[in-house]
C-alpha cells in the first residue's frame, strides 16, 4: 500500500517529467477510476491545459493544471503512475494522459485508487483532503505539536496511522518508525516518557526521509519504472533475526492489522 515515502517518490519522479508540458488529451479507459467526472467530461476539462507542478498531500498526488484545475490521484491499496514513450494499453490501464512531447502518463493497476478533478481554489475543502492532519515532514510540526496530535488513549501504532492526526503514514512505515524509536506497536501512547516522545518525533522524520531517499518500499514502482530499495527492519520479517540484536522478530496484531517488532530492541 503506497504511503508517504512512496507517494513522495512518485511526486519527485513525476514532477520533472510533466511540469511545463501541455496535455494533448486524457483517455479514461476505466470509468470507475475517475470519480468526479465522466470520462468525456474529464477529457474536455483537461485537454490543452499546461501542467504547473506536482504536489502531495498525505497519500494524494496533486497535478496542478492551468486554468485553475487540479488532477488529484488518491492512492488507496495499490496503483502505478508511469511516464513512458509509448503505451500499448492493456486490461490494467485505467487512464492515459498524452503530453505534447510525445510521452504518455499511464495510471494503471488501480486497487481502489482513483482520480478526481478539483478546482484548485477549492482543494482545501475537498472532504478527502480537508480531514487530513499535518504532514509528518512539515517543518512546523515541532515536538510539542507532534505530541499534541498523537495524544489520547490507545496503541501508538494506531495513533501514527490515524490520517486525521498525521497524514501519510500507514502500517509499514508506522512499524518501521516504531522500531527506530525503540517502542512496541501496541505500547499505550499515554505511557510514553518525555525522552520517548522525543525519540518518536525524531524517528518519524528520519525514517520517512530514509524511505524517500530509497524510493519507497520494494514493491513500489516510481514514475520512471524503478522499484523502491528500502529494506524494512521489521515489516514482513516475523521470525527472522533482528538486524541490530539478532533476536527473532515477533508478530502479532495491533488494531486488527499485522504488527512486527523486536522484543529486545523495542519496549
Ligand atoms: Zn533487536
């Protein structure tokens, strides 16, 4: 499931390939992929517009177009955005965006992921975006504000993945952050010490940044077709030795989702 580091990688690789280009046409081949408009309406809105730039909000890519429109791609379970010289559409092709340099942006393999066209001026009030908490990498998210966002009662993993508290962290990156912070996923957030809050705040930023530098987790595919190169420390490694201490990685469920942690490195 693409999360912040993967969507940021998509933004970083897609941006330079589409910014400044004119869109010749949009071909929505799977109507259910475009939620806000019919394929014909969407094609009319987008054709002839220039791409101003590509932003990210949580797990949503925002492609800003001339004339006050934004094409938003909400990543849900899975989806690939690829820029190619030529595309022979197949059954997995959801939509194609033809650019004036002959390249094509292909949206494919969508699993609940979807496209929407929004008025750029109204973006902040769109329900899917309005409910999101701050970005964990936002420089204004100080330790005090971070702590305030995540405070309450419950497992720390559930707090980290609650999109209304922080935007963009899912199960994989929450578990990696918690390993780096030395905290178990099921640990009650109300029991964290001053020092542990500090470590969690730092680990959240450093692990997500590391994930972006690695191009995301290994299944993710960026706009150039390159796979992610991040090696998870705990995620999906149940029963295997911890890379720090050699203890077998434990597995369990937290908040109904699979969880992985090192029983020795994490408290
Ligand atoms: Zn360990």
